[in-house]
C-alpha cells in the first residue's frame, strides 16, 4: 500500500510539472511578453531594456527553472500587470471559485445520485422517463446556454433571483445550478444504469430472499456497489467544474480564479498564468489521488499493487 | 424493485445511529458534498465575496430607487488591473479614475480644453514653460492640500527612472518632454519641457494629480488598490472581479455630488449586462451590441446612448511590404472598399459618416480633402497599373473586441474578394499579440486598427509618425512623402503661432492622405444602455465622465 501511494504521489508531481511546462511553453511561443506588457509609447530600446530587466531575453528553460526554484519555496512571483504577488491574487479569488464549484459539486452529487436511484427503482415509470428526458437535455445543453436561460427565466421574467455577482445564497443559486446541470445529468444516467445492473444481481435477490427490509437492500447492498463507477465520475467532475467555472464565472460575473486566469492568459501575465495552472492542476491531481486511494476503503475487493 | 418505498428508506436512515464503517464513509461523503453546497451557499468560504455582498453601497445598488441615498450602478465588461494611474493607461481605468481623481485641465463635451484644478493656465511664452495657478482650498480626501507640490510630485514620480524600471509606464511626462517641474508658490506651478513643444498642452488633460503623502507612504502594490484623489467621489471598496464602490465626497470643491454612491460592476457577458439593465439591477451598461439596440429602445424605461469617440478606425497598410509599396496599389484600396455600406449595414449607421482625414477636432480638418467614392473599376485600374498580383494572398489582421470589429473585417475582405483578390482572408489575433505586432512594426499585411489622440490638430497629425501611438504602416520610412511629413511635423511641434499651425496641419493631412498608408473608415462608436431615471450622457473623449467641466454632475432624476 505504501509503495503504491509513493508511486502515485510521484506520478502526481510529474503530471503537475508536465502541465506547468506545457503551459509555460505555450505562453512562451505565443509572442513576446515584453512587447505586450510595454506601454504604448515605448520605443524599441525601452522595450528591449524592459525585456532584459524582466529576464524575458533568457532561454525558456532558464526562465522556467527560475520559476520552479521560487515556486517550490512558495514564491510564485509578482503579477506583471497587477504588480502584486500572484499567490495573493489567486488566494483572493479562490474562495469564490470554491464556493461556486463546491455548491455545484454538491448539487451534482446529491441530485445526480438521487435521480439515478429513483429512476432505476421506478424503471419505465413516468418518473423514469422524466429523468431520462432531463438527463438527455442536461447533457446536450452547453453551460453558457443553460446559464443564459436561467437568467432569462428566473431573474428577468420571474424576478426571483439576482442576475449576477456575489452576495450570499440568492446570488449563488443560478450559477451553481448552471454549472452543476451537466454533471447532474451525467451522474443520474450512470447511477441509473449501474443500479439497474446491480439490482438484477444474485446477491440482491439473495438479500431480498433473506427477508431484509427494502431500504437496506437498496442502500446497503445495491447502491453501495453501484456507486463505484460514480465515485470515479465525481472525481472527474471536479475537473469539469473547474473548467466550466471559467464560462460560468463570465456569464454570472462571478469573481473567481477562472476569469482571473483567462485575463492573465490574454494579457501574457506569465507568473500569474503559471501559478494558476500549477495550483489548479495540483488540486485536481490531489483529488483524483485521494479518490483512487479511497477505492480500497469503498470496495474491499480492490487491492493496491 | 419498484416495490421499494423510498420514504421508508429515508425514515430508516434517519432512525439509525452513527457507525464508523465503509458504508458510513460513503454516506459521509455524500453528506460532505451536501454540506459543501450549504457552506458555499452561505458564502462562508468567501471573505472577499461577503464583503461585496454586504457592503452598504452594494446593498443599495440593487434597490436604489426611492428615498434615501441615491446610488448609480454601472456595469462594464472589464476592470483595470490597478488603480494607480501611472501604471495603467487603458480606457477602463480612466472610467474609474475620472470619478475619483482630477487633472489640471480637462476636455469638455465639445472637445475644448477647460481648467479644472487650475484656475488659470498660461501657455509658454518662451516655448517651454507652462504655468498654472491652482484654485485655493482644494483638498485630497485625506485632507492633504491639492497644491503645486502635488503637481510636482506627480510628474517626478512619473519620470523617475527607478519607478519606470519597476513597471511604471505613465506616458504623459515622456510625451510632453517634461524636463522639470518648478514650484513658484504653494498654488503656482511651472511645468518646463526640455525643448519647445506645442504638443504638451492637451496632455495636461491626461495626468491625474496624486496626493504626495499618501503615495509616498505606500508601496506600488498597495497604491494599486488604495487610490487617493481629490475628485467628487471617494474610493470606498473594491472587490476585484466583482465591483468597485465609491461614496460622495462631501468636501469636494465644486460641491457634494447628488449621487451618494457610485458602483462599478464588472460583468463580462454582454447579454448578462443587458438583462441587468432590463431588470433594474444597474443604471448604465457599456459595450452594448448594436443588435441589442432594438431591445433597449423597445423598453419604455430605458434609452440608448452613443458616444462617437476620438478613435479613428482604419486599415493600416504596411508600405514597406512588396505588394503595397506602390502608392497606386494602396490608393486602390480606398476605392475598393464600400465604407458607406459598412457604416450603414454592418454598424447600423451609428458612426454617422466616413472619415476624411485622421484629424477630427473641429476647426482642424483640411476642408479640401474629400472622401474617396466606392469605385471598384477605378480600384482595378490602379491595381493593374501597379502590377498587382491578383493570385497572391491578402490578409487582414484584426482583433474581435470593439464594435462589430470582426464583422467589419469580414465585410472588407468580401469587398476585396469581389474585386478579384480571391485569396483575401481575415486573420483574428489575440489583443496582446495584435498590440505586440504594432509595437514591433511587424505587420506583414493589412491590419484593422484604431488610434486615438487628444483632440488637438497638431497632436492628431502625430498619429502616423508612431510618436504618439502604435502604427505599423511604415508611412514615415517607406513612402515618398514620409520624410517631408516628418520634417513638417517637427516644425508644427515647435510652432506656437496658431495661423502657422493650421497651415502646417493642413499640409500634413494632404501629404498623408496622398500616400494612403491608412485606409480611413469611421470613428469608433461606443454604445450604452441607460435607465431613463439617470441624467447622464457619454462624451467623445473620455466616454464615461460623471462631472465634466462647466456642467453639473450626473444625477438620478427618478
């Protein structure tokens, strides 16, 4: 077990390093950051001086090495546009992103599993068909369209909720629902099909034959086994939610890390982009690692080798 | 399994006590997710967000109609990266700072220069010394006087080599060629340029005067988020990415503004901004798409406003490239593109008319220069005479931001294709990459650009030289008229005689237009949606200003 964990942690470090190298390389190839950052009226000489001052004239691997050597000590550098430590900027925005993705994740997990279970236990009923339609629609509609529709219906027409911005529960409902819509649909479909398979298994029939109460059969024997593939999906949801948050944050004017990162990419703010990529990738990798390690706890048949 | 009653499940689950088993772990996992949702929903994870949500000004923003403090909320697509005016020169930072900080002088609605902090302003008699007598009893929000020392501090901070090495990029003192600033007495200051330059004058409308003690005491990092000004609204709170709030400055030298709270919301999505305006969550929205004008005009509570800006939209023609070296080939482009149709059908007639010359300030355009008619036959004739290779690739570079920029680019390319340039195409660049190419003068083909300048003829003729703004046309170094233009431009810079200035500016326009280094199109318009309870109009130069010289402040009238 320990060997497996060490192996996975090392792999995780490699993944994060790979992601940061690729993002650094792409930004490096996309044009001269000195020219992009220089004032409009700067002369060529001034731009050259600035490039030298900022170290942009060094080979890419030297610049990357410099970034890594500082990053491992917790110093991600200073934003080239905002002139503030990038880690501070990220942490300023991180709570908003966690609030949004956390809520969307909660919605997708709870609602997705509940709808899947209901649908499977009432197969071919009106409920089941309704859930199927809902999941089909949920998986077909892009987040920006869902977001806009939610705004039009619940904010503009009905006036129940605010349109955009932060400010408590009412502001969170629409963006979290829009962001969680797709994973709810996907989780419901997976839980339904997984439950249907498990409900027909011999051990479930045996459990019922023993006279166990329905709920115990459903949750203790069926759902527990049906959830294994769902746990994997839930971990992947984090990645989807973080990437989807970029669009959702723009539509609902949510001040999160996604918008900050997009602005940094467009403005060639290298330290900020690198820090954002590393922090988000590390978070995603850690969650996946944790989920992988949890398999052994969830399913005793899983052995780490 | 359909006989299983889910209500039973819920009841039995509720009746069970806690057990630390794998099963419990699964349950706890689900509960944790739900808890995260509730915690998130309560806003407990978001310190920045909560302050935004609960601050008094923000609370007022959503329901600002009626008695009590008056709040005006504006939603814009972006926000500045800093509130230090000497570190960023974007239009968006001006929007924020115009409400909080002031210049020595300011352009009014008719593009005339008016005194603001200055009571009197004297152009140089010796060619280099600009003298200002400031008004008395003006104060920054912290009580520090707005005086000659503040003007001197602002300029010296902007010129400091150490500061510039740290990223300070204030262009004003550099463009003005300021040598030093002299304090004559507490309210009299002289700004001295290194050599005679008439161009310095309008730039006094661009340098925000800073509070010396405040900015000396702060690091650049802190100054970026803690502005100090003397303007009609005081900085209150900034939640980056969400909103910036200001409150009325009761001690303002022109009197307390009627609007108590000014809130700038950052809302990137255009349809979201429009929905907020319709719902009454905001009073003004910027960057309205022309396609949304019908929605705004169809709402009895709203009105649309357009600001015809001082940005000249044009096609830059790189005169140093083989295909555009011949003047006739460049001139042909003027005849090939149906600019009137683009204005009418793509832009909905908002820019009003085609640009004739790069000079737009009233009184300065050369009246003898007429716009080119749309004449494809003439264009073909000129291109053939220039030996133009019709099979070569012609690229028009553009960015997507701005009013219908991509649509305009596509309409231009469609005209070029109709003419016979079958390999004409649009290439979209990211804004930063487009700017980088401009700065490096690296465009290898046509580019759709816009350039702005302070409204003053002698400055506007500086645009094609690259001295003032980014131009990649190589007009001055790759055309016949270029060197002569530069020579005359340097003369106009040092000429203070008004009649001679007009004469030179007229000649410069003729020289420039003869070369067709730019295919002039129209003045960029900015569209706004405004709640009718708001007494506010945009302006040409600053676009968004809530208290212009010689006018009363913007007001809530509903």
